[in-house]
C-alpha cells in the first residue's frame, strides 16, 4: 500500500511548513489527486488518519479533490475529460494518438492551520 508512504510524506511536508512559519496545529489538508495517479483516496485517508496521531496534524481532516483524466486529440482536435481511470481512445473520434493532459496529479493545495 503505497498510500501509507504518501500519507507520511504529506504529513512531513505539512509539519515542516507549519514549524517554519510558527503554526502549532493543522486543522485540514487539501490534496488534488488525479484519477489516473494510482492512488486510492480511501486508502490514503485511512493511512493519513493513522499516521497523523503523534503529529501537530493529529486533529486534521484530509480533503481530497479528484481530478478527472483529460486529454487532447490531434486527430479530431478535441480537448476532453473522462471519469474513468484508464483511457484507451479519444472519446470523440476513437483515435489512439491522444495526449493525456491531466489525471496524474498529486498536489498539496492548501492547509488550514492555527
């Protein structure tokens, strides 16, 4: 479960930023996660909740914004988004020469602190 290492990494980053700027506690952390990233949001939330116990984020909630898979097709000149995790063809023309433009994200967007 690589979500555990991701949760630890997020907590390390959040903790370091809070200490650097003089904050004592984290109330929430918002992440953007692409649907094609291979990260399971439920598993990440579970791992985060366990890993935060002895940190300044012990009361924090994890908020996850899912980013759909998106692409651009040179054949039909379409920009598109799909809800599926995997993309095998352009949903417009069914061509296979598309470029994936989003869906692999893993970003810390913001955090609420005090």
